[in-house]
């Protein structure tokens, strides 16, 4: 996570107070960074640096995309307390950072994922365990396996369309509806549970997490900056404080653990009774007789540890992407009509990959609105980052590689990479699915991501395990929603796209939401 709420901020700052003098001494007397001569925008504040401009703009990318236009795909920003931070959208540098062991998750992210996910989760295990665990889990996310979830996606979207028919021709906030729909697909496809089987407390907590993901403030930015310098034990001490936000996080971890244990207990009994348990991902992967991760399956405790990852990381991201896509269709009625015509012409045909405009639309949606627009990493050792193109330092020297010291924070600028005019054309900031139909979309030598050369699902060994799941889910949902309804924005649309834990549509009251005028197609 990259954002909590103000209760988290105050708690962490309180815990940090004991070490703040030492932290400030370190920040003041540390030696200059090796990237200090790389050009970048001026810093408006020593305390916040450029972070408020980057993370709290009035509209997503307002400063970031202008900086890239002025300074190119690699430039220097100031983090909190005057620390230098490297923003990177250069393809060769990104390829190096994602596919070599020289970069790891940033310290604050490492601490935060351990708040949500247990020790045996794919998100928290060591690199040597990660490879074998990912290989075992991938059995449930191959192209063939994902196709078997099609009926589950259809059932979820049909339940959603029934809700929309009840409230059609009215203003409808699609965020909570799509959030529950995508949660239900994971519940059934991964756990073999109907969404109602998750329990009221789990569903309520899931909604609270979604709301938490859309919150960000100056206090949170400052708390995270301080937290990145705290010892792990002190950071986790803050997580035990009785604040509302930490309670939501603790409950999420507890509820996921309880749900996973219940599912595995049920499957253990069913397997011993000779019943088939292979109808969902946990059933496919579970080996009641395994004591460790093997090619023949996973032990129950390892599967239980993945429950939070699947129900948290794989749900709201897809729901938000769909909301942002429907906003683009509402903004571009001609595109919406053309997409509806293609869907109608292919009615009854589930060969989604043969629908060119549908897939061009999804690719352009992921290009323009990656739910994770920035992913911070830290150099795990002194290293040299290669560049596709030379950059000129403030000293006048030209360089084709950057020396980064151990601990240097480097931002993988996903949104910036996906709007590079040199790679995507002069209209890189315009929503234009035709670029994928005309063949003008970027086809660089570096295969950075698993889908369409995009980094929306990241890249390298830690790319999104469920990217095929997400693509098919979006294909199914979009086809059914656009076939049955037309979508328009309210006359006074106040929604803005903001950066918090990821991209989120936020209403004027600061809450996550996206009202639409939804009308049935007669």
C-alpha cells in the first residue's frame, strides 16, 4: 500500500517522535546522493519536496506529465526531507530494474505489505521461495485455467445487470456495485464460495478497505517518509495502536485468515469423503497430504496465506479499471456506440480475443489509467542503470547510464512510460483505441510487461499473477454492460482521478465514487 488514512499518519508520527532527532541528524549530515546532478523540477519545500505535487495534484498526472515533457523520461525529484528520488520511464532502465535482483521493494512498502499479508503469502516470502510458490500458483492462472472461470464471470455480471435494471435511468454510483461484482468472481473462482458465503463482516471490511485506498493527505505522505526510516519493529508497533485505520487492516488480515482456514477445512473433509474439490483455484491447488510446496499441490496453510492477496489485490484493481473505462465511454459516445455495435454483432460468440475494438479499448484503458501509476523500488546494492537514450546532467556532461547507490529510491514511473510521446506518438495523452487497430502502438524491443507491452500489470518476476484473469473478466463485464446499457456522465460531473493507494475516482466530498446516468438499451 502507498496510502493509509490520517489516523495512521498520527500514530506513526507519534511512534517516530522518539527517534526523530536521530532521523533529522542523519538527513542533515548524510552525504550527497549520486543522482544530484540529474536535472529535475525545483522543490517547493524541504519537508515535502515534490511529493505533494506528485501524489496530491488536483488531477492525476498534472505535474508528473509536465515534468516528463520538460526533463525527459529520467529526472530527479526531491522526496521528503530533501532526499533525492529518481523518476524513471526509460524502457532500458525499467527493463533492468524489473528483471534483475539489484532492486527490491522500497522499505515503506516492505513494511506495509507485512501489515496485510501473512509470512507465507506470495507477497511476503523471500525471493527463493517466491519462484517455486509462484510456479505452483500459476497452475490456476494459465490461459486454459482462466477460460474455465468464464461462467463465473458471466454469473457475476448478470447479477450486476439485474441491479442496474432496478435503478436504470437514475444516477448510479458504479464503484460499490463493480467492487462487489469483482469480489464475487474471486470468491467463486478462487475459493469456491458464493459471495454471501464470505460473511457480512468480511464484505463490510472489504468496503472499508476500498474507501481507505482512495484516501491520501499531506500527513500520510509525511508519515510514510518517516516510516521508511523506522526499524521494522517500531513500524509494526504502530500497527497495534487502537486507531480506526489500523483496526480495518488488522481485521482484513484476520478475516482473510479465518475465511481461508474455513475453506481449506471444508475441502479437507470433502477430499477425505472422496468428493471432487477441483471446481475452483483452491481446490485445484490443494493437496491435503502435502507438507510443503510441490508440483502435486500446496499444503493448506500455504493456501490459506494467499487468501488476503487474492481477495484484496485482485479485486478492487479490476473494479476501478472498469469504472474508469466506463467513464471514457460516457465521455466518448461515438466510441461507446461503435463498441456496442461490435458486441451486438458478436452476440453469442465468446471468442473475445477476436473482437478488435473491445481489445483495443482495454489496452488503451490500461495504458492511460494504470491502477498502480508509480511503483517505488530501492537499490539493494550499488548498481549501474542503463538508459535507452543519453541524458545531460546539470554539469553539461552526457551520460548513458546512471550510478545508483545501495538504498537509493527509484520510482518506476508506469503512467509516464505509458504516455511517452517518443513511444506512443504525439497523441500519447489522448484516449485513442485506434492506435492499437492501426498498428501505431509502441512495439519496442523491450518486452516490459506480460500484456501489450504495458506495465499496468508490472513486469519481471513480480508481474501480476492474475493478469489473464483480469483481462477476461474485463472482456466479459464490458460486453454485457455495454450491450445492455448506455452510460453518460451527470451534467455536473465533479469526479476527479486521484492518486492514493492507486488511481481512484474521487467525488467532490473526498470519497471514492463515480456516478453515472445509466439507461437500458431498448
